[in-house]
C-alpha cells in the first residue's frame, strides 16, 4: 500500500519531494544590521617603483584583511633618466599625476600608506595622494621602504601634510626583504600589524 503511493511519487518528483512531508518553517526576519555588507575597515595604499613597497603592502594587507590601492605615477620613472627625475622631483616636493583610483579612502576607518624613500622624502605619488585626500582620512598609519634612511623624518612630513598623527608607523629597509632576514622581517611586520588591529 505504502509502496503503491511512493512508487509513482518517486518516479514523478524524486526522493526529496516525496519525503519532505513536514512543512519547513519560514526563516526568521534578518535584522537590518546583519544585512549590511561587510567592508574591510582598513585600506593599504602604496606606490612602488621596484617592488619592495608592494611586497610589504601585500604582506600587511593579508595580516589585516585589508583592501589594497596601488598608486600609479603617470610620469615615467624607469631607467636612469626616470631614476634621476624621481630623485629630483621628490627632493623638490613635486606633485605628479596619478592613474585612476579603485577605492575611496573616506569609506575606511584606517588608511595605511606606504612609500619608498626618494632623496630623504616621500615619493611624488604618495605626496599627491595625501594632498588630495587629507580632508577625508579617518585614522592614518604610515610605513617607508628605504635603502637605510630611518622612517622618522619622512613620517613627520607625512603627518604635517595630512594634519594627522599616525596611529603607528614602521620603516623597512631593503635588507629586511632578503631571504636570510626572513625571521626578523616577519617579526617586524607582525609587530606593525598588531598596532593597527
Ligand atoms: C630616486 C631614488 C632615490 C632614493 N633615495 C633614497 C634615500 O634617500 N635613502 C634611502 O635609504 N634609500 C633611497 N632610495 C632607495 C629606495 O628607497 C629603496 O630601494 C626602496 O626599497 C625602493 O622601494 P620600491 O621597490 O617599492 O620602489 C632611493 C631610490 C630611488 C629610486
């Protein structure tokens, strides 16, 4: 008798339809706060000519679960003439033209900005970004990449330009990124990330 009922049912509708006898209760209404899209609270912005600042940015963004904005300097910076122009422009505190941005820094609680050191200064790309967006930054943090120059004076200039005190800052040097210094580098970047969480 039971088989007589289920056999045609199974043939026509499949097993799930035949055995789903109990009505499934409607899901409870989801509060609006839960429906809000989850946005990372941190944006890491960087400029990099030869990849060091990019590497630190990528590691930091992974540790923080942050979005990443790469600044594109439209002025040619490659080769010897690019190098010389870069040093001169940074020393002269010149601005530059940036490519289009993907993210609005006003959407983030914390914006972390990384720059290579050029002639003891921030790069023109980072200077341009800071000048253009200083009015909308919430909390900021900075980091530098250099051959050996300490971050303090460059960070001070970034603070003066934005009118903001950095929540934290860090200075990385090219030697930090060598394989033999991996443990030291990891300690350094984790310590920096911990101050930003
Ligand atoms: C034009 C120019 C000027 C530089 N000036 C300095 C400097 O004043 N002090 C320093 O320690 N390193 C200096 N450097 C080295 C870079 O800061 C360093 O190699 C950095 O890691 C490069 O970052 P990037 O690979 O993200 O471009 C300079 C590099 C360039 C291209």
